C-alpha cells in the first residue's frame, strides 16, 4: 500500500533532488566565472542528472495514484575557495543524499511497500556511483593541485562529460 507518509517522504526527496540540481548548477556558474569551463561542464551535467532523479520520483508518485507537492527549494551557496573544496562539498552532499535514500528504504520496508522498495533500489545503487565519482575527483585534485598545469589538465578531462538521461534509457 502507498501510504500518505510514504508520499510525503517521496515529495521531500523531490525537493532534495531539486536542491541538488540547484547546488551543482551554482557550482557550475561559479567555475564558469573562473574560466574553468570543464569543471563548469561537469557540474552542469550533474545538475541535469539531479533533475532526472527528481522527475523519476515525480513520475513514480503519479503513476501510483499519489499527489506530487512541490516544496520550496533553498538558495544554494554561490562561491567556493577552490575546486577541491567544491568537490569535497559535493561528496558530503552525496553522502547526505545516500542517508536520505537509506531512510526512505527503511520506511518502505517498515510499511511493507514493496513497489516503493523496488523503485528505491535504483537510487541506492546510483548513490554508490555518485559518491565514488565525487571522491575520485577530490583525490585527483589532491594529487595534481588546485592551480596550474594539473588543474588545467583535469579541467580538460571534466569538459568531456556528456549528459545521458537515465529517463530516456527506460
Ligand atoms: Fe546526486 O543524487 Fe540524486 O539522487
């Protein structure tokens, strides 16, 4: 059964995903203004992915006869001291999102809501990748440095990232 509490919790997660998109787009805008267009691209692609996460949950609520309620999204931070700090913040944010999905999963299991539990499995798996990719970039910056040739090379690499919608894959 799809409880009102579960619908409320999923609507809250839509808000988290839209905030994630806001945060990463703000990081993108910051690095675009610093002429690091590759890092700006990486965060912009990440922001688009977050929008698809929000819409996956949005579609699921509607498909099961629930009502989507869009909640207010906070203004994100807009300045970062370094690329390393931004990716560390992104990693911390993803750890927070992982905890959100763990809680949602616990709730679905407590309520014996198997459809929601199975739906949430995709996100639980996705979070492994989300944390790993932010963590990998933090480590690369630590090795190559926050300035100079190393950062230029990393910027070039991150400029290659292309958005592929996980909505379109289904
Ligand atoms: Fe970055 O993760 Fe959404 O769900």
